[in-house]
């Protein structure tokens, strides 16, 4: 197996997580990091033991030794950087959301197709073993026909008016916030698990905190320390919570609630699927367990254990039963499949793989656009198929 050289653009919260995940694969050499200032890049590179530091993403893209780009910048930069990276002949692993709206993501799908390079988007929750177990049970008919898909994604890190992030500014975060940031994860995951596609929806969005205090200096995402700096009051236009009802292409019906202002919930993504024979429920707060519900016999809780999961799922399990595998491990699983494709010279996933492509990122962006339209018009809206 040859080693692969990669560069990471953006090194706030998620960039170092990509670094750790790919270092654990063993054959990925992250040789460079880029942020928007040379001094900061140098300090981060030293701290993270990365050889080269660039003060602009364009310098990193011009490095001929780098084959793969991880785009870990704020959402407003995704389109420009993803496009430039593909045009520079690099494979691209972009953070979600793939871009600001579906017109940008449609272009990126075209650019990726003509580049001949791999173009993936990091819907990392797909990589949890028990998520894959639920997917396998549904695809092999153990749940019967899927009737209902429901759940939520709840966080509390934007509960107070003093909480601030670039995500609150539509210029850097986009016109949708809770939906694009975390609702996109929920909808992608549930469609991935069931194989259903959301075709029609009704959404209600609400900004519970219409005014917030923006720090006059930059703050680190998720640091929770914004009350220690000088601030100015700003109007907030993006949603703190979204409620969505939907129908799928295979007759499923469902709903989800996403919120960034739900006290006590740090990063709680959960879903339940009810079928004609059985149900499954998974919760990121208890990720090694899968609840399986029956009508005519006692319910079960299946624990993540290589000897208990389906044969096809065993590749996502790396530790014996009772040894937790959680968020960083799911990310590593997804990165492993992406780099395996790069090693094999493939530009997309093999049948059964968990990783998401730019086409999935486009489908997700279309859904977010329709959520915004439905909430604005207060009516059901069809999700376009192109
Ligand atoms: N998949 C997940 O679970 C997950 C989790 C968190 C964030 N994300 C996504 O990752 C992206 C980044 O989020 P974050 O929380 O890490 O943000 P962050 O603010 O913590 O980090 C952003 C980084 O980008 C850098 N940056 C800003 N402008 C730049 C430029 N012009 N050139 C190069 N670098 C630049 C910043 O210096 C910083 O290092 C977002 O799109 C977010 O949606 C995904």
C-alpha cells in the first residue's frame, strides 16, 4: 500500500479531527496545513507536527506533492475552495454543507465529474457501526416496509445571546443555519440508512433569539467563552430551530426537529425507523447500542460487538464488545473508505460503502433550499430530482 500525501485547509474545530482520523489510517501523510494568516498557520503546524504551513489556501493548492485536500473552512468558503482544488487536480474531501446553496453544489458536481478526481463530502455519522447495522437490517428486509422515519438533532451551544460563531452570519454560514448545519446531517443519515429519498416536505423555521451579541474580536468555535470579550448587538436572521415533516419516494412518512438552543443536549442526533415488521432506534448519546422493537416478542438492545453485528458491518467495528467506539471512530471509518477509493484509483464509493459524494452533498443542499422555500411559503414543496 502506497502512502498518500494530503493537505488540510482550515484548522479550527474540525480540521484537527480530520488530521487525527487520517493519521490513524497509517498511510496518509498530512504534509501541509493552510489558514488565512501565515503566522497562525505556522503556529498550528508546529503544534500539530505538520511539515508545511501556508497562509493562503491557494499556496497549498499549488504544492505539487499534495494529492488530497481536506476542506475544513467555514461554509461560505466551501464552493470556492472545492472548485479551485478540483481544478488544481486534487482529490477533495469537503466538510458539509458542500456549499451555500444547490446552484453552487450543482456546479461542483459537474466540476468533479469532469476532473476525474474523487470528490467526497464529510457526512461522518454514516460511519458509526450501529448506524451501519440499522442500514443493513433495513436493506435485508428485517424491518419490512419502512413506514415512519423520525427523530431529532439537538444541541445547546447557541442557547445564550452571548454565544457567537461565524455560523450566525449568513455571509459566512449561509441563509440557513440549524437546518444546513445539523439538519443536513440528520436528513443525510436517515436517507442513507433507509435507502429512501425525501421527495416532499413542509418546514417551519424559527429564530428564537432575534438579537445576539457579536464579539468584536474573533472567537474559537464551540469555546463557550464569548462572554469574556467586547461585543456589539446584531440582528439574527437565520433559524435556531427547524421542524420538518416529509414524505419519501418509497411511501415513507416522517418528521424531524433540529435545534441549536436545547439546553442539556450537546450533540444529540437520534432517529427511529418504524417498519411493517420491526423498528430500530439509534442515538448518538449511546452510539454502541441499537434498540430493536417488536410487536409480538420482547424488544432487544443490540450492543456493538464484532461477533453480534451483521457480517457486512464487522468492518466498521475495531474493538471488542464493551469497548466504546464513537464520533472520532465513525469519522475514521468514513475517511478509511475514502482513502481506500483513492488508493484503488476509484472516484466514488464501492457498493455498500458509507462515504458521501458531491452528488450526495448536492442532494442535501437541494433539501435545505426546499426547507427554506417551504418555511417561507408555509406550504408543502416538492424536492427537485436534478
Ligand atoms: N462533519 C461534522 O461533524 C462537522 C463538525 C463541525 C464542523 N463541520 C463543518 O466544518 C466546517 C468548519 O467548521 P469548524 O467548526 O471547524 O469551524 P472553525 O471556525 O472552528 O474553523 C474554521 C477554520 O477555517 C480557517 N479559515 C477561515 N478562513 C480561511 C481562509 N480564507 N483560508 C483558509 N482557512 C480559513 C480558520 O482559521 C479556522 O482554522 C464548517 O463547514 C462546518 O459545517 C462539520
